[in-house]
C-alpha cells in the first residue's frame, strides 16, 4: 500500500519533504505488516473473528492507517524540535489536523480510538509523548464536542424563532463559536473545567443571540405581540440571559463575570485589528451586517494562524 496511490492526500504529500514522506511510508508498511501478524495470531488463538481496532469499518481502515502514519511522523517532528531547537526536521508542520482528516476522509474520534489502539497492541512504540498527545487530543475532543453540542442546542432553541435574512444567522452562528474558542485560548482556559467553559459559552451566546434580527413589518409586530401572550414569546435581553442561566441552573453572577471578561477580550481583538466595528453604530458593534462577514473571515484566519500551532491543536 503506497501513500502516493491515495489521491485524497496528494496535496498533503507535496507539502512534505522527501524524508518525511519516506518515513511515513515505512511506518505505514510496518503498521500494515504488524496488523497482519496480529490478526494471524488472534485467529490461531481463538475462533472469534478479529474486530477492527476502534470500531472503524474495515473499508475505511486503510485510510485510518495512512492518517496514523502521517500523524505519528509529523507529531514526532514537533516533539523533536521542542527537545532540540537546532534539529533540522521540517517545521512548522505544513499540514493541519483538519486537512489530514479531510484528505484521509476520516473522522477524528474513530481515528483517535484506532491510533491509541496501535499503542495498546504494541504496534507503535515511537514515544510515550506521542501517545500522550493523542490522549490529550481525545480529552480536548470530548470537551469540545460537549460544548459545541450545547452551543448548537441553545442556538437553535432561541435563533429558530427569529427571521433568517441573507445568511446573517449563519454568520452570527459561526462568529459566536469562533469568538468562544479564541477567547477561551486568550484567557488560557484550554485546561479549565467544563463549568468555567460553560459560563463563557453562555456569555458568548447571550452576545450573538442578542444581535439576531427582529421582525420589522407591522404584521410581524402584531404577531410578536400576540405571541407574547404565550410561553413561546421571544425573550428580552434580560430575559434571555435569565433563560440561558436556567437549564441547567447556573449562577447568573458567574455568567456576568464571563460577560465582562468577554467584553475586554473583544475590545482587545479590535485593538489588534482582528475585529472591525461599525463606526456609525453607537458602542462597538462587531456583529452589524455591514462588518459581520469580514469579521467572521478575520476571526477564522486569526484562530487558524495564532492558535493552531501544533498538529494536535483543535
């Protein structure tokens, strides 16, 4: 099985030097050979069919092993450079984790299960630090998945009641998540507990949801007035924060502290020219339709260039 035979990673291979491509190919060969031996020994010892490592469908296993080989070699380079800054290994890593997943057509969770499974089977024995990085990535993925699921759930609970106009809702959704992950990093909360991160998540949601467009027509206003008689009324800003803090119940004061910290970081991003506010609007409004698309682009670029330093960064 040759790396060059997989068209999905062609653009990735062109960015790697010949040494890294050769090392990745040798590691891939070793993985495949070791797996064959492992399956043979397993079949001799038991009549139970060997299951795929990490529960990955067998048709996708080759893609997983390709990603495992590339991930291992590139992470090893980063570790070597950290230990010896004078090393001539190829750095910074010219490939992102997202590009690896897209090129290999593999989702992160099954990849990590399979990758750590190689260590458990003693197929990979490159470095304890490499296994540690994979486990750190697992932990980060778990936390990020929980928080993004909650972000998505709360967003749709409140945003679906508002009118969608010219893609602004999607821009606000993207801006909110980017602001969250950037401010999380700026406040050095990567290793914070879920509770603290949830306060920040609610602060961001309170901000972006308050910028969703409101109905403008007379008919819409009448409908809104009638709906206010029911339990499905669109909440005011104060009510929105109260409702966000209700389920699960959290102390409003904790979220308000997160809101204050968020405000400071947004102004700092403005000073650094990452965010642009609409000068015609009183108080800095980074989510005004006139500047929102550019701000989403700038936030995404800033996050990618500033915080995705290592291959294991999410």
